[in-house]
C-alpha cells in the first residue's frame, strides 16, 4: 500500500492556503473571544455596581438611620433599620443589604448595635463581612476624613475583596451622618459599607471560558475541513491548466482549456493561457514555415554551387571552362551571402536587438534623393518614375531604416511594372503624422495573396515573370513591415491584377527627444 507523502502534501498550495486560512480564522476567533469575554466581564462588573448603588440609595432613602438621640457623649452609638416587612421588594432588598454590611464611627470602630423594627438589636457588622476581614480603624478614619462618597473628587467607593474560601466580594462604602447635631452644631459622620458576592459573575465568566475552549478547536477543525474543500474546488481550474500545459507539445498546440463562464480571476487565467497557446502556435507555425523557407532558399544556391564545381571537376578541360564554373559558383555564393545577411538583420530587428537611431531630418530631401537615384534603373526598365514631395517635411526618423523601406518599395514597384508603365511617390505631411505613398501601374496582386506579402520568403505566384534574372529573396516587404512597426506606424496595401499596386505608409510625426536634439546642436556647433 502506498504511503502518503506528507512532505509533498505540506508543500502544496492547497495545504498552505488551508493552513493560512485556519491560522487567520483561529487568530480572529481568539481575538473575538478575548474581546467578548472582556466586554462580558465589564458588563457584569457594571451590573454588580449598579445593584450596590441601588441598595445604597435605598439605605439613603430611609432603610438605615443613625440616631444617637439624647445619649451623652461617648455613649455607644446605635443605628436603626427601617423597612416595611410586608413589602416583598423592600424585604428582598433589606435581606441583600443585611447579608454583608459594616457600620462604624468616624474613629473606625464598629458601633454598638443596630436596632430592628421589632426593637431587637444585632451587631453592626455581619458575619460575612467579618470573614472578609474588618477594615483597620486607621483606614476607616482616613476614608471618613477624605470623604469617600459618590460625587466626591477622586472618590473610590468600590473595592474588591476575598473571603477565607477565596470567593470574591464587591464592597460599596460611604458616609452616613447622625440625625442630630452634636454640641458644636455639626452632624457626626459614620462609615458604612455594604457588599455582594461576585460568585455568579465569576461562574459566568468561567463557564464562558470553558465554552469557548471547547468550541474553538471544534470550529477550527470544521473551518479547516471546509477551507480544504473550498480551496480544492478553487484550485481545480488551476490544476486543469497545469495538466493541459503538460499535454501541450509542438504537435498539439491547438489544444485549449474551456472557460467556466464565471467571469472571475480563474476565467481570466484560462483566457490568458489560451491566448498564450495561440501565440505559441502562431510562433511554432512561423518557425516551421521559416525553417522550410530557409532550407529551400539555401538549398538552391548550395545546389548550384555544388553543380558548378562538379562540372568543373569532371568535365572542364580549359582555363575558360574553369573560370566560368568559378564565376557561376561565386554568383551563387554571393546570393547565399545576401540571404544570410538579410535573415540575420531581420532576425535582429524582430528580436529587438536592432534599435532605431532617430534624429530630426528633412524627409522631403531623403525621398527626392532616393527617387533621383532610381531614375536610371527606371529608365532602363522603360518606366516613368515621378515624385510629388514638398521641399520641407521634418520628422523624427531613423534615416537608414527609412531609406531601406523606400528603397525596397521603389525596387519592387519598378521590377513589377511593365514597359511604358509609371511609378509615383507622394509625401503628404499633416500636423501629427505624414503619409508616404508608392503606387505603380504594374501587374498587381490578387486579393487572396495580399495577407501574405509581408511574410518571409513569400513570393506571389506568377510574379516570376518580372524582367531581369533577379527574382529577389522575398524578404524586402518583411523589412518594410518591421520598419513601419518600429516607427509606430501602419502600412496599407491596395492592389488589383492588371491595375497596379499602392502602398500607403502612415507614420507619426514624433518629436525627437530633447537630449538627442542637444547632442545634434553640439555636433553642429
């Protein structure tokens, strides 16, 4: 039985995404639980304080009175509980107050007793308060002196203490005054403290903590399983792309991945991948066609060279025969060199190794000079060559490449124009562009061949009847197309058999960069 490769599994994108989601989910869960617990703790504390404040207000409202009456100074103080025992609410509130209380004089000593409604006395400190530990007299005296009561500046009426069993209690303390004035005309202050158990609050927080401690691992496990499932579904198209990419080779580049029509990022990935495959398919076809064309073009001159040399080796007897064989071989070698140089230059251009060297030039003068140079071959072919060019047409261009482009167009136009035909060159400038038009009255190009005339080594069928022994390499228009593209322009062709051909090239009148102009000015100076 094959054992699972956990190392490979842990390195997978699905595992890492699931682990990341689980970690983030756990972190958020713990933060939420901590914040919720803190909020619950605060709410419980505020509720307990509100309960004690209500009990304190009830005591202030008449539940507790401290009245020494006419007792002489130094006599034991007494306090009185006053409530309606027939009222259930008052009885319940009074019972809560009496569960934990302390009544002490200003010196910090508990008063003698507290008198009930039935005139029975009881201690001024409850047994539960004694378990907490009665406050030291010095502390009580200080609190009375500082005025520990609601509304006093920096007052702290609430404290938390624990009994002998560790149970927490909230204590509310403050000052009550004697009902009668003393001999100095003042009311004597008394220290009173009441409290309540926080066991319910602590138990609630403990139960909340236990619930979250139990729920978080379960929720984390379920979230991880769901994340594993959802991540698997999300990565399924990606795996499909990967499997398709593995099946793609040079023989089946037509393979495509169907989109899910969801309009999401994965569909965009699939579309991008399909476009990439289309580009690769086109490149493979171009390379395949290029290899076929190159092998064919190179085979012809090589075969000619081999044939001439074999003839010279086996049949030549005189010096003239050897000379003729070597001359023919040199012609084929020269043609072979032209093909190799043209292919190398075109390959450098299309791969970006050949960059334009733009400068601000008068394109009108360049076109006029080239037309003048082609007058002799045009006259030799009995073709009338004319030009309609303005004197000044400045533009940022690469002189060498523009001259090569116009030369190729004029050469083809003269070559494929019969006697008594005409070739015309026009230059039409505009504000942001200019047009170069080369048109002839030659044999023309059938419509079905027009899309292929810029392909390497492509020759229009039937064009071999052009005058002269040179049939061309089939690379001239490929250079023209690259030069136009490198200048960010466009080229259009209009042609019809027997009516001629018109090439219209539109180039932007781009300005030359400032640093280039500065170098030109410095060179001119």
